[in-house]
């Protein structure tokens, strides 16, 4: 059985998918683990070990993050809302 789990989702701004930018995966200590570009429809996918993670979205002029808990065999679907940087 696979030891990895899937963390996937979509990045939105004002309720609409964001088509440019990156999703970054941080471990429970806040350390960088991985980064992927967003798809044209704002989607991302990571393969990670079970545990607590933070998905941080970095898009032009905005950012946001969401904490998730990954469990083996249960894909995590997360929506990350980004807001304009202050």
C-alpha cells in the first residue's frame, strides 16, 4: 500500500479560479517542502506523507494559505482563497 497521500485543490480570488501563480507545500514546522505551478484552472496537486501541512498560494499581487491534514488513502481537497497583499 502506498505511503503517500494526495493534497489537491484550487486557488481562488474573489470566488474565481486563479490561472497564474504557484502553490507551495509547507510541513507542520513551516518548512518548504514542494512547489507547483497552478494549472490554467487554478488547480494544484501534491503527493505527501500523512500529517499536517500548509498549502500557501502565491499569485501576482496576492497570497493566501490553508492548513490541511492528510490521511493515507484519503485525498485532501482544499480551496485556498487569496487576497491582495497589503
